[in-house]
């Protein structure tokens, strides 16, 4: 029975290690985890969380900029519906 648990545990560990490796590959090249040395999974997970937070903030900032640009275009008489249609494609 214990050998079955050991195999199950090893399979789960292998699966987790594979998923962590995939996350590591998605991080930007400037990330410290992208070098060839072994990095703890906890560090990769923390870097992934930080990266997702930065992407979310960047998306929010870009959305705000687009909104400001559309507002300024409306004030100059540009048909912003055309621009909105282009942005949705």
C-alpha cells in the first residue's frame, strides 16, 4: 500500500514540477528564474504572481490612456465610434 502512495506522490510531484517549469518559461527573460540554475518552486510562483500583478496594472494604465485619448478625440470632433470599432477587432 505504501508503494502505491509513493508512486502517486511521485506522479503528483512530477506533475507539479512540470507545471512550475511551464510557468517559469512564461516569465520574461529578464526574470532571475530564467537562468539555468535550479530555482525553488516557491520563488517561481512568487515571480509569476508579481508578473501577473504588473500585467494587470499595465492593462489598467493602458485602458485609462485609451479612455483619455477617446475623450480628447471627441473634443476635437473625431468620430470615436470608428476608433472604438477598430479597438474591438
